[in-house]
C-alpha cells in the first residue's frame, strides 16, 4: 500500500487484492496467493488456476482470431505455444483486444523456433495491418475525378491526406501471397517465399482490400503518406525504382482508396 | 493558387438516428456477427440484443455497420466487460469516455457493467476478477459507480459475478454488498442467475438462500447462460461460467422462481463461445420469454410486500 493511501482513509482490511492476485495470472512461476480460500477449508489452488487459465487462454484465443493465416502456416499447436510466450512477455495494456498484438510480428522475428520461417513475421504484419484497417474510422475515399480537376501546372505540388484505413507493409518475402493463400481454408500451393513483395491495405468502404504494389509503389505512397508533394514523391520513387510507372501508380492509389482528400496549392 | 483549397469528398459518415424501444418483459440474446444475415433476413422480432461494449469501441468499420443494422429494428443492451469497477485504481478516463460515446451513439435501453476488476497497473487481464467484500471496497466501488453514472448521466446495472475463490478478509456477504451499493450509488442490478448457480456450487452455499436475500426490486435485467463442469483440488464439482452451451435445467428452475417473485424483467441468454446456429440461440430466448409471459401479472412490489 502506498503512503498516500493511508492519509485520510480507513486502512483497508485487505490491502491491494489486485496486487496480490495479478502476478500469478500471467506468470506460472507464482504460487497461489495468500488470502484467497475455497469453502470449508478447501484449497484454492485449482480455483485460482481457473483465473490463470481464463486469462492466458482467452488472450491466446484473441491472438488466434487476429492472426489466422499465421496460425495456419505454423499449425495450431506451434502458434498457441508461441502466442503463450508472447502473452506472458507482452500482456495487453488496453482493454480493446482488437488493438492487441502490434508487437507480435517483432516478437516472431525474435522467436527462436520461428527462424525456419523468415517470412512469418511479415505475414503477421499484413494480418495486423488488415485488422487496423477493419476497425479504422469511416471516411469516404478521394473521388476518382478529384485529381483530374487540378490544372497540370499545379499537379506537382498536390499534397494528399491519408485515408484512416491505409497501411503499407514492405517485405523481403512474398508476405502478401502467403497471407492471401493462408487466410482462407482452400489448398495452398508451394510459394517461392524469397521474392520481395510490398502490400497495400485499404478499406475504401466496408471491405478491407489487399493488393501488391508495383515497383517503386511503396516508396511513392510512403512519401505521399508522409505529406510530401506529388512531384517530390514521384522523383523519389524513380530514384529507387527506374521502372516506376507514375500514371499506373496514381490510378492504382485512387482506385484503392489510399487517400481521403488532397490539397492543391502547396505544402500544408 | 496560393490558398489551401480542400478538394475531394469530405462528407463525414452519416450518423443514424434510431427509434426508441422498450425491452420491458422481453427476452433477448447476445448479438453475434455470424447471425447478422439470418436475423436481418427474418426481419424484426420481439426481443432485444446485447453486445459487449468493447467490441464496438473501434473508430469505424463493419462492427458499427452490423450494430446499426441490429439497432434499427431492435432494442439493444450495452454490456461493459472491462471497466474494472471493482479495481483499486481510479477508472480509466479514456475508456470511460469511449463508453460514454458508445452509449450516446446507440441509445441502448440497458447499460450494465460487472462487480469485478480486470486491469491492474496498466495490464489488462481480460477476465472478471474477484474482490473482497469489505467496508473499504464498498466505498471505492460505490465511488466508481458514481463516476460512471455521472459520466453517462444515467444509472447502470451492476452484475453479480461468477466466483471460484473467496477472500479470507471479506466481512460482508455478496448480497449485502450489492444491496449497500444500490443504496449508496442508486445503481440497479443485473442478476445473472447462472453466476449465482456457479458461485453457489463453487463456494458451497445455497443458490435459493442467496436469491432470497438478493435485492430483487432493484433488478433491471436478468442473465442466463450455460456453464461447464470441472473438479476442484479435492475432487469436488467446480463450475466454470463458460457461456458455451444451453442453460442448465437447474438454472431455468431458479430463473422461474425469481420471475415468480418479481415479475417479468428483461432477460438475456448469453452465448459467447462455441456459438450455435441462430435458431438454437433464439430457441433459448423463446424459452425464457415463455417463462416471462407466464408471470406477466406478477411484480416485484407485491412480491416484496408479501415477504
């Protein structure tokens, strides 16, 4: 009990029951806390374990619901063991469980047993981005004709505002192809994983969509999402990918609903 | 073109206005997204739906579309699962504001939370954890309920928990504790009859005695659900509040006893895992409705007066 709690208050008959019960809920090394009992002198060990089990299993279930393709790749047993380590290492800090698991892809990268699957972390990143997009704020995407209304001499200065659902996941592996193949229940053919693939996740209306970005596309969109003007973003994309196709990328990003609005007339 | 010119469609998402409904004397079910299509296809029915508040605290997207569709034709109840009202720390102001906004947006007929805690030192445990029943916890829980009710500007219903352990430091019974909370905070109660049965079995008391002591005139909603069976350290029966199957016969019997005493109260059948096809869940609600209808002329006032 902190000193402040003692000032001007009745001393608590059972000080800090959450502090007593909490540690063992996540860490199996802790013994059954003192102060809790079963009826008629019965032991509280299995009774307390009901809470331990509820906490860990429900959080593992939440991870399985958020990362179904990752679980399909690893198999249920592997996934649940990995998620159990994750839940114990990084328990949720928000009661909104659909926001849980943002550190899971980084955790997978460090998880020893997942090393034979170097594409797994990026696949999980696509799944996490998918869930972010699913719950993102409702906003209409930029209308197709909006850019056509800008006089050509001002195009290079146009600045875009991101749609709340937009996410980009860059990977040295075919993370998107692996995600798509494993997200459903159908048969999965062999995928040559070691080909870089950049994923664009959007939700122009209610349905989350994923698509592969063309060469230079990720660089281009990342610049635009950071608020760089169209001309600068295109120049940067061309520097990194000589076969960057500006017209194709602009059409693609408008169709996908990457942006909510645009500002013509200079930097914000 | 020096001025910043906003171009593009900036129309915000249209917020729907919902009709006013009553859920009095109605039975309802948990709302699960896998049932949305069949519920919509079958059209309006007499009954209400309950949702866990946290599932609709995302900024937007399909969950809100689903809830809007359901709310257009039916009364809904918003059931908070993780306010941690029974905790020792002050309530999470951000979470409380999200809760307020959700209630303001969907105008539910019922709003409820749990006598339990789920967050400690910023770790969220995703379970309804128990607290000792003492003067000190009573004062704090009542303060937390006041805080919620002042924020929402309406009373809430507080649910009795399923428990697996007791605290050697408790100095009050659960029913006395709940009664005192009602007097101090003006909140109502959500009587979960399955929780009473589960706790009674696990803690070795009589469910009938517990219900006899329960402040029934303050019950604004009843919950029913299925439970699973395990064993304790001594090999005795230990019940788990699993919400994954039909309501047990003995729980139905306790429910009928409660309704006979206090008359029909909005009653919800909860089913949160191993979700069945819609007709199975709906049939459970219809069974509850039949019991409510049988006691349509009873009411709490006369039941209390006769005690």
